[in-house]
C-alpha cells in the first residue's frame, strides 16, 4: 500500500510539473504584462555589488570583460543589466521612443527564456555574445556607417540568438523526430525556433507597438535574417561570400544590404568568439560547451541512439574538440574579419589570443597522449610479466 501511494504521488507530481512547464512561459509573460516585476531582481543586491557592476559597465567595450564575474555581481541578471546599459549608451531608448519599463520587461522575458541548466547555451552565453557584438559595432570600418536601426538589430539578435535552446543540437532533434524538426522541415531548426520565439516575445511585450506596422515587420524579418545566419551549417556560404567581397573590394556600407551582411558576419563572429578571449575565460567556455556535448552523448547512449560527433566523452577530449573547432571554424572567419576591419587593435588582439589558446590546447593534448601512451606501456609490461609468471607456474 505504501509503495502504491508513493508511486501515485510521483505520477501526480510529474503531471503537475508537466502542467507547470506548459504554462510557465505564458504565466510569466502575463505577470510581466500586468506590470508585476519578478522577485529575483537586480535591486536585491547590496550597494557594494551594484557599485562593482557599475564599474564593470564603464569598461564594457574592453575585450577582457569578464562576463562570469559580471553575472555574479548582478545576481544572475547579466543579460538584462547589460542590455539596459547598452540601449542607453547607444541612444536607442531616446531614438525609438521606447518605454523603459516595457523594455526592461522584454529583456527579462528574453533572459528567462534561456535554460539556466544548460552548461553553455544559457543567458550568460547570450550576454557574452551581446558584449562582443557591442565591441564589433564600435569598429571604425563598421561604426561610421551604422544607423540606430542597425545597432538595435545587432544587439537584439545577439541577445536572443539562442533563446529557448534545448541543450541539444539539430541532428539530435531530427533523429528523435522532435516536433520542431518537423515544423521547420529539418532546416535551421534551432535558429528558426530562436527567431520565432523572439518575435513572439516582442509581440507579447508590445515593445514596438507604437512604431508603424511596416517598420516592425521589417525589424522582425531582419532579426530573422541575422539569427538564421548563426547556423553553423551555413558557415561556408557566408565565408565564400565574404571572401568574394573582400577580394573584389566591392563592399559598399552606404548600402543597407551590405551593412546587413556585415552585421550577419559580426554576429557570427560574436557567437563563436570564445577561443579569441583571454585563456581563463576561453577555457571556461570550452569546458562548458564540451560538457553540453557530453550530456547529449549520454542521452543518446541512454536511448540507444548513435552517439553524435564530439559527444562521446570517452573518445572526444576537450583539447581535440577545441583544436578542430579553432582550425576549421574560428580561424577562417576571424582572419577574414581582421581583413575587413583593417587589422585593428581589437582584431589583432583576438587573433593573438586565438593562436595562444590553440597552442595551449595542443600542449594539453600532447600531455594527454603522452600520459595515455605511458599507461598503455605500463599495462603491456604488466601483462607480459603476468604471462611469464603463468608460464612458469604451468607444469
């Protein structure tokens, strides 16, 4: 009887949790739209922490900005705090006549739609990408031509580019026949979901409701174009197009279309800029993304699915994953970005960090191989000795 009662209690709890999750976002959005501010707020922090956070924001354009420290200082509100600051710094609130309370509510909705249990694809990653985007928007080659609309689109796309990320990749969603894969016909599944989720929150918050309909429609479409550009499967497409523009020297940033393309490139750089950060920050991000890969691999193993590339913790080490990522994805993109910016101090700094970090991962990989060979050699000797002993004991 006790067992049965416990079991029924567990089932009841699961149903409650499932029902809660189904209505969680709707309920949260409704509370926000009614003007109820969430309990976990920046204002719960003491003055000392707020002072340190403000001091960090004064250096938000520096490449060594520590987003992990900033997140701790803002009590987990790094994305909201950063966005409010950047919208103010860039004059976007005044230019678009945005209501500050509505803007804050929208930022909270975006931040809370990220999954904090994801080691990598969470709100801190979004804040990190947003801070990097801010740095790129200040590069003279680009900054001289940007309109307020370009800047707002760049910051919003950076902040929301991975919203509601489930912590698994597109192939996983496809092979498990997830409803999102069916909805988007196996094409840029996650990116389409991030975009549509962002549009949903924009409309729920009514942040842009005071703007003409054609303006809001254009903003929504351009947001989609930016977020969809972060699909890693389209990397070569963008690299080939960027190389062609640079080789032909035909980029005309006075043209809105060319500016938008460079915003796409800037967002792609911001999204994968972790290997270009200082080692202490870069290493943390590398370990986090690999932890997320390994979790997916464990899930695939549990359900007897083929383990995806990079997701097997027994075979795919952090150093080997990072070296491959830097070599084939990061280096080609950032070398072209440096060519576009004219090898500015920021671009040179990023490439220098990238080379140093790659060398450190190579060193760690070498140590792993040396340790592995040493263990194998030790095991072989022991096995040989055991065989000799067995032969001696055999009559």
